[in-house]
């Protein structure tokens, strides 16, 4: 689908740049909801109006209607100027990024969202990529938004209209609970690591799927808190946010030091990314403090030499002598607040992304933001 075909009739995109307020008011048929929200946060308007070389992802009126229909609580959030400011800051890139800079290889540009809503050095990130010839933006829980009107110039940079309000990334704990990684969420709680993980700054987490925990089910019951914590810490890289693009271009194989003290080995084989013997299933889910990559095996800190069979669809468990169980381990009492289906974008290229159909947009961001007030 070509972007130009999505231009609403009468959308005024000038060749010479206008003030932000002029662009918003001229295009009120598309952007009046955003305009009225901005009117409630004058400090942010002043920042944006005085900025140079920024990129604003402007949710259309329909994007806000969609959000309100799916999550009525978002209205309450938007009446709180501090929370609204946080949400809107997440829609602004520090830097001018015209649509021509979206490529099939994803990029992770920095937004204006910082502490207390994000614990990422330099500011929270978004993922931008061309998927099937469409410029797309992926936010918290890897929720997809589509650019419907690209490259509207204003005198501080460029505006892209998007069809979905972006979701502010949630903590690793909330992200695990609400994206179906309930075994990991429960395991972190059992190991008393959940709060500590959420409080880290700049983190990369390799998150085993529920199937991965089921595959070693016979072993998990025998683990005490200390042993479980040791295994989970081996899935965490502290002090480094390493996106798939970075891991795909780094040395191959690449040794990365974990919070457990041992190294994991990241490998590229057949265009896929592996960590020890685990395959990365969904890469680059943004969190408050970094990034989560979902993997198909639980990593074993006592088996650092486990290597993948890239030709196989499933990998042998990295724990010897285990057998699988049917029920997902550690999930007792783990109740999602909502369910987000992360988009799956093939590694390093944007083709054939599965765009989620029914997600409760912004709910996680709202919960996260609200937790601070
Ligand atoms: C904005 O970007 C232009 C072109 O890249 C550059 O020449 C200019 O110095 C930038 N201005 C600021 C304030 O960063
Ligand atoms: C950021 O980290 C601090 C402690 O390091 C923590 O108290 C705070 O809740 C974290 N912020 C978010 C948004 O998770
Ligand atoms: C981890 O790998 C680095 C090389 O990247 C090496 O210097 C270090 O000794 C390794 N640490 C352990 C615990 O194996
Ligand atoms: C290490 O992992 C491999 C699978 O990659 C498995 O076959 C082997 O039994 C494991 N070894 C130990 C000591 O857990
Ligand atoms: C991308 O294209 C493929 C093949 O034409 C299609 O199956 C898929 O649904 C498309 N994805 C999106 C997000 O449009």
C-alpha cells in the first residue's frame, strides 16, 4: 500500500514549513483531538513549538476514538496533565526522521520520554521500520501503529500522522504478565527478582516462553529460590540495551556477560538469532528500562556450551534429564491486566509482520504511568 493513497482529502501538507499550531489547526479534520489534548499541557506545547529537528507521531482523531473505545480508562489518564505529557512525549522523536529513513531494517530512535516514566539512558525508544512498504511504528508490548500521512513539514521538523496511539512501554514484570509470558512473570516473583529487575536501568532480557518453561517442567519443582534466581539472572544483561539489529551486526558468535556472572553466547545462523541453544522468537519488545527478546528455551547457567541446531524447529532443553509438563509452571496467581499480542516482524527485515488486531492500547502505559502518582 502506498502512503500517498492514504492521504485524506484536503490534508494540507505544505512544501514550506509552518508553525506547529498552524499545521494542527489547518488539519483539524484529522488532528483536532490531538490539538485539544495539547491545549491542556501548555508547557509541552511550548517545548514542541520551540524545538528544532524533531519528529512528531501525531495520532489521528480516529486513533484516539479507537483507544477510548477499547480502553475507556484512557480518558481519565488524558485528563491528568503529567500523565498526558508523558504519553505525548513518547510520540516525539529527538531528531528529524522523514519517512525516507524508515527501512526494512528496524531503527530504534530516542523519544522525549525520560524519567520517571522510563529508565533508559538518553530517553525511551520507539521502533520504526518499513513493513510491506508501509512505514510502521512499534511501541510498548510491540504494538503496531501505521503511518497514514507521512512527512508533514512544520518549522520544528516533521509530523507523521499515525492510525494508533502509541503505548508507553511497561516494566519487564508487566510486560511479561501481559504478553503471555506468565511463567516467567511467576518465576521472577518466586525468585524475589521481579521488583529488582523492574528497577534496573538499561537492561536486555531474554524471556523464555511458557512452552520453554513447560519443556523443563520436571526440574522446576526441585529448584529452591536461590537456584531459580541463579537461572533467571542468567537471562538478564544489565547496563546494556541490545536490540536485534545490534545483535545481528555484532561479532558472531558474541559473548555477553549476564547478571548471573556467566556469559551467554549469541549466534546468527540461517538468518535467525540464537542465545546458547535458544532461538529468538520475537525480538525487540520495549520496556520501561530496555528490551525483552522472547526465546524458546530456558537458558542453563551450568550449560554455557549448549549450541543450537538451526535446522530444527524446536531445540532440546538445555537441562539434561528433564521431562515436560502440561501446565505452565509458576503461573498460579499470575493474572494479566490485559492481553497484548506483540507484533512479529521477521528479523532484520520488515516483511510479513503480523499486526495485532485487538489490543487494549495504552492500558499498560496507563497502568505504569498511574503507578507513579
Ligand atoms: C537541524 O538539522 C539541520 C539539517 O540536518 C542542521 O543543519 C541543523 O544544524 C540542525 N539544527 C539543530 C538546532 O540541531
Ligand atoms: C526506574 O528505576 C527506579 C529505581 O532504579 C524505580 O524506582 C522506578 O520505579 C523505575 N521507573 C519505572 C518507570 O519503572
Ligand atoms: C565472558 O566473556 C569475556 C569475553 O567477552 C571473557 O573475557 C570473560 O572471561 C568471560 N567470563 C566468563 C565468566 O566466562
Ligand atoms: C546442555 O544442553 C544440551 C542441549 O543443547 C543438552 O543436550 C544437554 O543435556 C545439556 N547438558 C546439561 C549438563 O544440562
Ligand atoms: C505483508 O505481506 C504479506 C504477504 O503479502 C502478508 O501476508 C502480510 O499480512 C502483510 N503484513 C502486513 C502488516 O500488511
